[in-house]
C-alpha cells in the first residue's frame, strides 16, 4: 500500500527560466514593500515630529514662555518619532514573515 502512494505522487520540476522569473518577481515585491514602508514611515514621522514642535512654538508665543513648551514638544516629538519607527519596523517584519510563509507554501504546492 505504501508503494502505491509513493508511485502516485508526481514531482514537478521548474525550469531555470521559471526560477529566474520567480526571483525577479520576489525582487519586485521586496522593492514595492520597501517603498510602501518608507512612505508610511515618512508620513508617520512628519506628523509625529512636526505637530508637537509646532504646538510647542505656538504655546510659547501665546504664553510668552521662551523655550519651555518648544523643548517639551521636541522631547515628545523624539519619543513619538521613535515609536513610529518601531511600529513601522514591526509591521514590515510581520509582512515579510507572512510573505516568506506564503512563498514556502506555494513552493510545496508545486
């Protein structure tokens, strides 16, 4: 009975052209993922850094308290910027891990 199962399995092989195409598609996918993550992180950083600093400057102008609110805004901006970078890195790692799992499943199916 075991021989029948082994003989019934068909083994598919890929050609060098298919392998090269898979590599090119993977490269394009990685570049697209990189550009998307970079743009996402850019917007996050722009918002999380600019808003607290501008708010600090405006509060300093309103209350006439030289650099205190601006420095507070700068510290908040640094913390928020770090959190934005960390969150983006985590998202990219999860997405990359999922892509690798999907690729392994596809290769096993072939």
